[in-house]
C-alpha cells in the first residue's frame, strides 16, 4: 500500500480542486499498477513536492530509479517531451513514460544533494546559469506551450488585475511589468525552456555534478528562465549581481532579459491576484530593482 502524504493531498485539493481530489484518491492504485507493469519494487520512503508523488524503486535488472506520478495537465504533459530532447544531457534521464497518465520512470539522482544545500549562493547561481545555457541551447520540440501565447494572455488579463490591486505603488509596478512585456512580446523566442529551475530542482548524481529535474517546459526566450534563481534563496543585496551574472553566462541581451524577467514578475502577480492572495513582497522588490536596472 502507498500512503499519500498529507501535504501532497492538501496541495492537490487547494490548486486542482475536484481533479486533485480524484488524483489523490487514485494514487495508491496507480502506483500499484505501474510497479507491476514496469516490474519495479519499492526501495525507500515516498518523496513529494506540491504536485507529484515520487517513489524510489529498483528495476528488474537491479538498477535504481524513481517512479513519478503526477496529475496530467498543460504544464506536466510537456515534461517527458523536454526530457527526451535533452536525453540526460544536463537533466535527469527519462527511462519510461505512460502518455495516458503522465506517469514517468526516471533515473535516480541524489535527493540529499541539491543546490539549495550549497553554502554560497553565488556559486549556486552560476551553476544554475551554466545549466540554463546548456539546456536552452536546444530548439523546443513542436507541440509545447509557447511563451508568445502565454505573454499575450498575460497582457489581456492585466487591465482587470490592475483594478483589483489597491496599493497605487504596487499597481504602478505591475503596469510597468506589463509595459516591459509589450516591448518584447512579438519576439518570444523558440528555445526549450525549463521554466522552474530553482535550487532544489538541481540534484547531484554519480554521472554528473548537477542535473536539472522537474521541468515545466515551454518554447521561448531563455531570459524567461532567470527569475527562479533570483527569488529563491532571496537576498535583495544579491539580486542585481545574480541578474548580471546570469545574463553574462547565458550571453543574453540585458534589456531583453530585464523585460522577460519583469514578465515573470507579472505572471506571479497575476496568479496572486486571481487566487485572492496578496502580492508577494519579494516579487515586488525584485520588480522594483529590475525596473530601475
């Protein structure tokens, strides 16, 4: 029997409603089905984020792996597509995949060795930047979500969102973020983006010092991938140093990088308002720092 962690069940209910409840209810049977289908045996306690259940397993040939079970949606359906394109080069290797459920069998990395545990944030930022430079060198495969569509959708939602932001300074910042996106929306790029490469989504392994996990891929400009390294392990005194270091390592035009990073701030603010949550202080601070860059 597989016990679904309470925190995972709660996040599924919060973010996915009835679909999340149904997914959680089906998880024990789903796990049992794929343990049997792919001839796996459990090899340790379950792990989870807010969206997926990850089970350490051993394959029939004795090789360690992990079974990842997650709700199939617009974000997760692209994950195996990206992992196949990268084919283990800079990212975790995909071993098997069930398109109907989104279930994946992945190589096992070291969950105790993440960039989040590296003492120096500057070293960690540079690792992230080098990984992004490598991963985004690939052209996005057909069929992935496209940054241009996402950006145009954000701009369409902005006017209604601004009306719901009571603080004039915050409202002005969100409007400025939208203005920055308008400057670049017609050239959204075509690279394969990870979209969520923060420090705990980079793990160590025996075959490579650091590998990316858990992509939520889309096709677009690599500059749209910078913000997670700015707002995770947040330090306002380090924000502009991180931004400059990352743009240098990735070889990005700094003005375009500023615009697309403000676009990520806009995206997060739109989600906050639409979910009825307050705007996040860190996002607003990053936006103000980048706005004056």
